[in-house]
């Protein structure tokens, strides 16, 4: 390499060094600017966060306001409940159904909202009598008083473990109570399970004293009262009843049941209502309004001697979602006109007509089965 070439190479190298130095300065300048911008942004964000936390409309302020609002609401609620309690107390005092400061005299007719269940033993045959009364001071003559239960506002439910004490199978009372006597007016809100499983029960005296005007649940009321062959329910006001599930299920000695006075306009469940009523030969439900009923599972299942079933156009099934086993085992029915049935919401028809061995005429012309997901064994053994 000659001198000229060496000189040019050295000159180019120096130019590159100068250029690199300029670039480094520019990079340092850019980096410094970016750092300053970043710090400014962080300061702004910190200010915003601080304001959101402790500012006038910040989180702490809002939390404090919410706490104060909750405390005020709680106070107002307690005041409102107190006022309501005072109003109820005054109302009951003024109407003779509760205690009043100016009236310490006992109410002669008793408090018809109170319900006591008393057990008596007949020493002659060892059977038991269940007495329902609105006053625990009552005593039945000629029988041995055993015990009493205050069942005022008690809700006995088949889906829970809370059962009436007199149907405790471990005590055997369900097999020894032969008679029920209602000696004065009682107004229970719930009659569910009231006589459930009393397999030895033959007579209910004074059933006209059972005021059901405010009763909302009659489910399992006479469930498996297998010795009961007659029931006069002409005094029953069922206008507020919501559930009649299994109400007469297993009453296999009942040979007649007049329900023409029943108001079923608010009932939502009739599942197993007449299940295993094997002695019934005729059932007239022309008065039934079933517009709110959702469940009709097993409603007439195993009514093996039922040969006449009367259903009017008021037997509205538009809200029913399940008809599984509805007529299963009705082996004596020869004809069934269901042309008025609206089944547009029904999802299950499992075993609906299973074992209806005598059925010759079955009108299903109105059936809409679009939502039905299971029809298994619907017409089995027909």
C-alpha cells in the first residue's frame, strides 16, 4: 500500500470516529429526553392515582360515603321494623287477637290462629286419639291424656326432616291413632303432612272446624291414610293453596271424593295428588282451574279402579312442564278425551299412559310435543 492510500484510509477512519461520536451524543440526548418524559408521565399517573384514592371523589371517600349510607339504611330499616311491630301489636290488641295494655281479660273463643295437637290413649283397646284445638287447656274426658304439641305456624315439609311428632314411625303412633277430633276452630297456615302416614286412621270428627281460608300448603295432607274410607271436605276454602302435591296419595280405601267446592286457581303442583287411590271409581274435576299448575306427574297414577274421569275445559295445562306417569296404571279407564290439553310447554311424558290396558279411545289431537325431550314408555303395555 503506497503513502497516498494510507493517508486516505486514515482520513476515512477519522471521519467514521467523528460520526460515531456524534451518534453517541444524539443517542444520549434522545435517551435523556425519553427518561425525562417517562418521569413526567409517572408523576402524572401518580397524581391521578393519588386523587382517585384520597381525593374528594376518591376510593376512600366513596367507601366512607357507602359505609355511611349502609349505616343509615340499617338504622332506617330498624326504625321501620319497629314501627311495623308496633302497628301489628296495636292492631292485634285492638282486634282482640293479642295482648293489650288495657285488656287483660282472656278471649273466650280462643286464638283461632293457635294450633295445639294433643294425644290421648284409650286404655280399653290401646288405640290413640289425636285432638286438634286452639287452646291447650282443653282435656278430653274418658281418655288418658299423654302429651301436647304447640304446632302454631309450624311448617311440616316432606322435603325436609321436619315431620309432625305424632307420625314418628319409631314411636308407632302412625299405626295406633284411629281417631282425629277437631274440637274448635283452628286456622293453620299449613296443613301439609297433617295426617300423613296415619295408616290406622278411620274417622276425622269436627273437620268443619278446620278453617283453611289462609292455608297455603296442603301437600301430603292425607298421604297414605290407608284406613280412611270417606272424607267430607265441603267446608274447605282452598283459594290460597299453592301446593296439593300427594294430598290424597295412598288413600287406597277412599271410595268417594267430592271436590266440587275446591278452588284450585292458585295451585302450582298436583303431582301424585290422587296417586294410589285404588278404591276410587269416579272422579269429577270439572270445577278444577289448573291454569297455574306446573307439575302433574303421577296425578292419577295407579288409580286402578277409576273408570270415569271428568275434566272440563278449565283443566288448563298450558303451564304444565311435566306429565310423567300422569295416567300410569289406570287399568280400568276405557276412554280419555284430552283434546283440550295444551302441551306446548311439556318436556316430559315418560310412562304417561303406561299400563292403561283397557284404554280403547284416546284423543290426543291437540298434543304439541315440540318441547318434549322424553317419551320413553309413554304407551307401554297398553
